[in-house]
C-alpha cells in the first residue's frame, strides 16, 4: 500500500508535547509518548482529510485533520513547525 506525499507529513504533537506522531513520507508513522520515543509504530494512509493507522501489533485507529489540527482518539495534535 502506497500513499502519495501529502501536506500532513511531519511531526504532530499534543499541546503539552507528551504525545508525538511523526508521519513519514513513506506511509509509516512513529508515535512517542512521554519519554518512550517508539511507543507505537506502523503504517498509515491519508484520504482527503482522514487518516487511518495500522499499528505493527495489529491495533487500528483513525482521525481527521480539521482546520489544520489532527483529531485522533480524543486527542488534538498540532503540527510542529
């Protein structure tokens, strides 16, 4: 499964910086939580403003980009410039 490079590639963080999603241009992601730099990782696909995640352990999740922020699993993540 390939996903073209899109505007959402890069680092997304909660306001406190505790949760960090790095969306890589190759369709993979790395999620850090606090001091755990590789808490979760897997693949993702963006369709329009929607993102689907498939963790390497089999867990799935999704979210939506709304007004420049990522809403995912009850969290709001902002792009890190």
